[in-house]
C-alpha cells in the first residue's frame, strides 16, 4: 500500500540526469499519484518543452507518474515570503492546469528548502537520498558527464550534422571521415555514430537479383517508408552515441530524392520532413567530383548538377543552416570540421540559471 495519495517533486531538470530519474522512481513508489513539476526560466537555454519531453520518454510507463512543466521567471530567494508566494502560485497553477490532483500530501526533495515548500503546501516533507549526480556538473562539462544522461536526453542534446548531396558527390565518404575524426578524440567521443543512408539499402532490396537500377519504378508510398525509417534510425543513433551525430542524409533530404524520381508527381509537406533541430547541413557540391558508378547509380550528370541546386533551395526555404563543401576530399573535410567544432562548443554551453539564497539546488 502506498504511503501518500499525491506526491510532488519540483525541479529545473536542467538538464534531467540519471540521478533525477532515480529520485523520481524512488518517490513515486511511495505514492498513489506522483507529479514531477519542471520549472524553467527565460534565462535558461534548454527549452521547457524539451525537458518535459525527455522526462516523459523516461517515465511515461511508470505507474501514477505525470510530468508537468511551467515557465517561472519569479526571483529566487527562500528567505523572502513574497518570493515563496510567487513561486508556489506558479506551482499550483501548473498542477491545476493539467486537470490532475492539486492537493499535495507529500513534497519530496533532497534539499533543505523542502521543509518550507512542504509547509506552503500543507504537506509532509519527505527527504530523498542524494545520488551524487548534478545538473550543474552536466552543464559545466557536457561531454565529460554524457554518461550521466538518459538516452532521450542524450538524443536531444546531441549536435546533429547532416550531409546531403546528389549521387556520387561524396556524402558517404565525408560522413565516415567525420565519424572517424570525432571518434579519434577518445573518451565519450569514441561513441560517435554515423547514420547510413537507408534509401540505398532500400534500393538494393528493390533491385533484387540482377535488376538494373534504371528500370526501377518508384511510388510515393515508398518514400514515406524511407523517410520514416531514416528518421527512426537517426533517433536511435542519437540516443546511443556521443555529443555529435553524423548523418549521411536524413528524412528532410528524402523529399528531394522523391522530387528526383517522381518529378511533377512528388509531394511536399510530408510529416517525416519535420526533423529534429540540426546543428548544420553540409551540402556536397557536384562540381569537381568524378562520377563513380557503383551499380546503384543511374549516371545522369545533368540531374546530379540540378540536385545540388534543389538541396540548396529546399534548405534555404525551410530556414535550415547549410554550408556548401567544395574542393578535394581533404579540403571538404577541413571546412566541415571547422564548421562543426564551434557548433559543438556552442551546444555545450548553457545559460546560467536563476540563483538566490538557499534556492540554488532546487533551481539547478
């Protein structure tokens, strides 16, 4: 039998880490219903929606657990009753908005402020055991603390680098070179993944025994399959890899390939073209790259040239950041690395959270 009807755990989860997940499960086991309330301020650089989604991915199947999020830009000061009133009003509004229980009979925390927060809710103060993990430590050293994060959080924080280009322009070669470059850093970077092109695998299956690729007939539904599977593989690799993910094409690019093979019958706005945020797209230019027929290419050099323009047009229209790679393989790799490294440094920086007397731990 559960000890409490409705328990509450409040935090920033900036970002959520394995210690948070352990605390949530330990507290939830003691409650019939358990609410995790995520509070985020404007000065912070991880969106509230992302934190909520990452926690839901980890706890969506935990019995009785609900994840609630709300923006809160009130000051932080546990010595000031007016600040407490502002904070608790926000918390109560978040609980009420979701339609679940509002009355709380147990407030869970590993911090000293928990007693005062419990008093404001008229609830029991229940202390959780500290895990030794820290969101502050993650923010200060993302790569060094990468193992402290659950898969969904890693997938959300990984910098996704996507290479796109027409046939025989070196996307696969450069993707693998970039993967190897970052793996060579060692440590967590050795986990760097390269998501291969599912469309090629699909084409090989479609060819079967001895069929010529130029004789294949394509349908729109096949691009739905390819786009969805490409996205699924990307997400799986992001959850298992390092702070950088290299993708040899993606679902967004699948729409350009649909244009290539279906022409005027191609569609726009397919749901699988709505991809997670990318750090950057790298477009491999066709110019100066010799044609190489590996048996899976049709050899239409005019279309290859046109496709470079199609990729640039599509990325620009969608508002994605992209960089054109030209020159030799080594020159392209150099520009790619010089593009990616500052983006990785930016991705590893977090805005400082709100601080205040005695409240810093909860707000971190």
